[in-house]
C-alpha cells in the first residue's frame, strides 16, 4: 500500500503543473491508475498498431496542448525514418519524445487498447502519422485477473471526457 501511495505521489509530482486544474475526472483517473497498478497480474512490452491505441482523456488544457504541439514538432524530422521502419520502439520514443515512463495500455479487445499513460505522446503520434498509418508502437501492456472491471472504469473516464 505504501509503495502504491509513493507511486501515486510521484505521478502527481510529474503532473504538478496540472494540479491546480484538477477536477472530478482527474480524481477518477488517479483512482483508476492506482487500481491498475494495485491489481495488475503482470505487464509486458509489446508492439501494437498505432490505430488501436485509444486515449482515456482529452488534451484540453493549455499546457497539454502546448506540450502536444511541441511533440508534433519534435517528431517532424523523424517522420520518414519512423514510417520506413514501420515500428516505433521504446528507444525511438525515448529519443524523440522523452518521458519518465513508457506508453501504458490495457486491452479492451483485439482492436482497442486503452492508453492510460502517454496520452500526449499518443495524440502527437496520431497527429503526425494519422490513425491509419502502418506503424506499430512499443508499449507496456498490463494484464489483470478480472480485466472487465478496469476496462469499465477506463471507459467511464472516456465517457466523461467525451471520447465515447
């Protein structure tokens, strides 16, 4: 439990410039993420099609919009190389879109993976390459004994954000 609280605290510190704008959706998201880390049975690094990665929240705050624009700009010089490779590895992400964590996902079904960490990077990738790009992205995929409960909570959050 203490380890989970420390993780949650570290997550909040990483989002400190956004803390002043927190609302009910953010509290629900924090609770869901805490539950993901508390109840996961395992995680693995996998490649998934870019178009199958779905955000769980919108990027509607000024700092998130600016960060996404900067990420799109950072991707520009690498666009053709990444498309030619057909894969965006964790090493590519660390080079072009550095972050403290990988893009983290939960499987909703074979065609949909809910991205609960890395939504800004995901938005930049979708904007730069389009959702139909023939590009796979290396992500952390989380597994659960009872995934329906986590997926239901993530989709509730997506509904609150107007994504469903």
